C-alpha cells in the first residue's frame, strides 16, 4: 500500500502547482517578415521584439494571481518610409493549471486590467516630412488565453500560448506631431468596446520558475 501511494505521488506530483508557491520568469517573442512587391521589386521589412516578465502567487492549488509588465520594440521599412516604435504595458492576470501528465499541464490565463504607453517615429524617404506619434491606453475586461507548459524540472517550466478571446472596454489617447515646413499637432481620444476571437499562432516561448510551497 505504501509503495502504491509513493508510485502515484511520483506520477502526479511532478507538475503540481500548490498553494503558497510563487511563479517568476517571463517570455520572449520575436517576429520578422519580409515581402516583395511584384511590379517594383520593392521590399517591405518589419520586425518586433518583446520581453514580457511575469510574477505571481498561488493563492490556491493550481490557481495563481499576479502582474505581467512588458516592453516591445517594432521596426518597419518600405520604399517610402521607415518607422521605429516602442511600447510598454502592465497588466494583472489570473491563471489556472490542469495537469495532463507527469511533466505537462494545460493552462488558461485571464487578463483583466491593463495599461499601456508607447511612441512611434516615422521618417519619409526623399522628403523632409517626419511624424511622431505617442499614445497611452487603459483597458478593463477579459482576455482569455490558452497555453501549455512542460516542466523540465519540478521548479522550471517551459511554456507557449496561442490565440485568445478578448472582451472589454478600452480608453486611449493618441498624440500626433507632423514636421514639414511647419509643425502641426493633434490629439485624439477614443473610447469603446472590443470583442475578438483569435486562433492565429505566433511563436513565443516563456520560462517560469516555481518557487517555495
């Protein structure tokens, strides 16, 4: 009987997430794309690099709550312009795990509140025109994202996620400055509701450490 109990614990205990544990780590995402316009052979190049740290606390078995800040850099170049962007964000999340084996678990993550800010600089080729855009945004609602985690040790998990369901309210302010012979400025505030379901998969890899407990 003792041997059987020990065997069951060895099969199920490796990927457990227990009350009192902490999770810490984050993810890195990189996208790069190049396309060619057939008639002119002009190339469009774009890339994005993001770092998304995360810290959370297991308030119950398999349930964690925490914060997820992030920073992202974007670049784009085509035949008429180049642009460079930077963005920052922070959000709160709740996550639930469902083990499906000794080293694997599915998870669902709900993000409820988020704040973001960023800027983008555009320069038009062969002209004196340039633009600078800055924004800030606040959102509240529900963004649900599924994923899977593989535990390479009881304390270290590699994870990836895909798609998501987004429902919520957002408020954003956008400031634009255009420089030519003269400089013009404008500001736009937008409020509204959003709803989307996305099954597109973008490569992302996260590493989280499960501490304590």
